[in-house]
């Protein structure tokens, strides 16, 4: 399970994307989420997909690894596509099977929404795979610094996000261990009717929640013993440095945005 885990996982590397400042990557991803909604035809969606695959390529993350780790998301994307195919009844009929009629607009919207979903998931996954949780925390804290004037606990918010990302692989690993322990005792979580499989999940969730709360309590105790009192007066061991390549990445995104505006209908 851990080998296929994507969410919250960091893969060390020396690619162009790995070397970017976490602030530039965060700005890039947040801006990309907005830019995606500029696409409204086949040309613009093709451009978005090509650009996303280019980012995956320069990050040196294998596409097969990315797809294999995002199987649940891809299944959801396929389900969304089928919903558009079945329930959108606009435009000309391109296929009539009697019990099912596929309309041109339904097929188009299904493809467009699926591509939009795919590029968003790919791009956000590249962010977490190429940036350590600690770097993401530092980047978020620096970007949200102006909100300190509004008395918002910026450091605490960034720390909570970092801990959440860090504990996703840990909880998945714990889930894997509990499942294997229960299977060794004769429990089968994958066979039988749906009702029986749902009942079999309950003995899995109880020890998982107990373990999660115990880990949270141990972490809180460790932080308190080490004198953690929030962000006031704290210094940083890691210094963030904005280089020319960070500016270049945002310029490239601006160029893609300009092309999207040009190809929009």
C-alpha cells in the first residue's frame, strides 16, 4: 500500500521542479487552479493537458507511478464522465442504443470535466511529491505572513497543514498493518456481500482511530516538553531563497494563460 501511496508523500530528487522555492510552487499551483477554468473548448483543454504532462515530465516522476497511485481518483473521474454521458441530453444524438442515447454535448462535457479534474489532481500531486512537508509549511507561513496583522495564527495554521500531510502516509501504513493482522486472524475484507464487507471495516476503524489519537497525544506531549509555544519569537533553520528559475516558472504559467485566452471562443 505504501509503495502506491501518493497523497502526502515526498519523493526526494534533483529535478527542475524539486529545486524550485516552495513559495513559487504554491503560487504556481494556486494560480493554475484558477487558470484551469479558463479552458472552454477542445484546443484549450488539449493545451492544459499537454502542459500538465510537461510539468510531470520535468519533475522526473514516472507517469505510471502517478496514475497507479491515483487509481481511486481516476475511478471517480470515470464515474463523473459516465454521469455526463447518461444525464446530459443536449445537442445532436451521436449514438442511439435504444436504452441509452449519447448526446454530443454530454460527451463533450464529460471529456472536458474529466480532463479538468485530471490536470488539477496531477498538478497538486506533483506539488506534494516534489516538496517536503516542512518546506510546504515554511512556504505557506511566509505567504500568509501579511495576515498576521489581522491577528490570525499563521504559524499554527501552517503547522497544522504540515502535520496533516505528514500523517497521511503514517495512517495509511498503520491501516495496512491492521489489515494484515486481521487477515492473519482469518478476517476477509474483500470477499462476500457489500453488507458483510462494511461490517468487516468496523474492526479496522476502531484500532485505527485509537492509534491515531494516541499518536496525536504523543506528538502534543513531545511538542510541549520541547517548549513549543507557537510562532512568536521562533527562528528558522531553513532559509527560503527565490531564484531566477522560480520567476521563470511563473512566467511560463503566464504564457500558458495568455495562450488559453487566445484560443478561447
